[in-house]
C-alpha cells in the first residue's frame, strides 16, 4: 500500500470518498460545506499537505495536515477498506512530514461518542494522549496530542 501526495486530477475521486463518509464529519452536512471542503482540499493538494491511498484509480483513504499548526486536519477511509492499515499508513506518513520536535495535535470525537472508538484507538496506538475537550462545528470533540 502506497501513500501518495494528492494531485489536482485526484479531486473528483477524493470528493467521492468525502461524500461517502460526510455523515461522520460535523461541518460537512450541506452541499455548500462539501463544496467549501473541495476548495480546501485543492489548496492542501497544491501545498503538498494532502495524502491519499489509491486502489487502482479510486481513492480509498485521505489525510490533510498542516505544517504551520503541526496538526492532522482530516483523516478518512472508505468503509469497505477499513481495518486494512490504511489509516495507520496515512498517519505514519503525515507524522514524517510534521515537526516531531513540537507537539502534534489532532481533534477527534470524545470518549463517550461511538464515532470515536476507531479514531481514538488509532491515535493512542501512535502515542497521542488525550487533551482538552473542545467543540468544532457545534459538535463535542477532544484534542489528542503527540508530544515530542
């Protein structure tokens, strides 16, 4: 499985995956928010901050990261391809791109949220620790921190 930087020509396949999992991401409930996310993904692609895994020509996993804020911004895997190591491969590559001498942050679901079971397990496997409780897009979240 190869993790690649996304390219502008990947955007349609990328957004097909985003639409497939949008129900699981607060802030992606409307067509307008999906289109805004598309513009954001293209910016990340152009800045080499967008990673993906493909099966043939179909994108089955994506990750956006910020070097400026040293954070993981978005991570998703197609439902039919979960539990195959795709999220781990994406996260491993993103951590190679970020500054390991500073804390790396990601926001995910809270412990009592069923949506948080898999992502929280993944981040803990990589050494992230629970941080402050937050809210994003009106939804309760929790920061996870990977210390230097």
